[in-house]
C-alpha cells in the first residue's frame, strides 16, 4: 500500500492509503499507533480511510484485530464502500472484541464518530 497520509490530531490517528494493505503496511500502522500512544499517554482512535483500498491481506486482518483489542486503541474506525474491503473489515471485527471496529461509508460520518470516541476516551482517563 502506498500511504498517502498519516496524521494525529485530538486523539485521532488518521491514515489514508491506496491500492492494497499488506502485512508490512499493517505493521507500519501498528508502529504509528504505538508511537502516538507513548507520546500522548492515551489510547488512540484509529481512523482508516480505506476508500481507495481494493484488498487487505489476510495476515493483516489478524494484526488489525490485535490492534483493535489492545490497550493502545480505543476504536478502529474504517471508511470504505468497496465490497472486498467491507468483508475484510467485517472479518477484523469478528476477530476483535465486540464494539471496537466500526465501518462507515463516508469520511464525514466516520470522522464524527471518531471525534466522539476520542472525546469519550479522554474523559474516561480524566476521571480515572
């Protein structure tokens, strides 16, 4: 996959890519997540823009599911309309904990959900 953008703002790590997601791509994303968690001290909401992705490698499914279950990620929010990618995200959700992986068709809806998730994460850590 060619990562076309990755940035962190307000508790949300947004990652955009094109083509296919390989295991190596998933490992690079996991490293970004770990870095943001260490810098900010809070779990991050990962917003994956998969709208230009055609395929997610099977080995990446397991790594994404592991990320979604980890304490480093509070939610994995995916944007896609491609049938193959939707099936991949559903497989990742099935391998993960219930309620940790979310699929949206538009970036606008996904970003709104990610903002609420990031706010809730920050509030939970402020209370604790």
